[in-house]
C-alpha cells in the first residue's frame, strides 16, 4: 500500500539514500550520526523511504568472475512483430532466465537490449541456441561481447532536485 506521505525528498532523505547505497549494512546508529539526526528520526525516515519505494531492497554485490561467470555480453534483439502477445512471451522468457541480468525494451532500430552473464563462449552459444533463439517471435540478434568492464555500478545518482 502506498505511503500517503508524499512530501518531496529533503536534504536528509537524500543523504540517507546516498549512504545506504554505499553501505546497505550500515548500522542505523552510524547512519544517524553521519547525517546528524537522532536514531529515532533517522529510523522513521528510512522506513518512510522504504514504504514509498525509494529503497527497494538491500543486496550483496557479488563478483561474477570469481563465481565462474566471466563472459559478459549485450544482445540486441529484433522481433518479427511488435504485438502484445509477442512482447509478453519475450518478457516472460527474459524474466525466467537466470543468465539475463537486465532486459530493456528500447526505442530505435531494434526492440530489446539484453545484458547476459555466462561462464564462457560455449555457455553463451547454448544460451543463444537453447533459450533466446527458441522464443517464438525473435527474428534476429546481434551480440556484443564485453572485452573490458570499464565501469559497472548499481548506484543511482541522488541529486539535489
């Protein structure tokens, strides 16, 4: 249920969001000290930010290469038709695929941009042949294999709007 408190984010809210992005395990007492609020006031703000959907969850950042999934690739997908049933079928397939890290419907010369992570090129070929190409409606794909990950972040800019 949405929070009825719709006041705009203030300076303290933005500081909370920045600090929790840096360290989601930061103790509430330390967070309160860092942004110069009482623990009670800080806790209330964090709970409100969670209720309002600004904070969607807390996660550990894992090293995929150390876990054995060293190949990162982006795939452009062209569909044969842009109808609701084709979009829905594709969406469900992407949501159920563990190798798909991100999938975005885009405007432009193709329909979807997918970010996948797999063990190696053989695993990628299996993904392409068994998963992606098998989805009814997929007409064409173009793959871009990442040679070097220059910057990768999940941080969302929290400006002073």
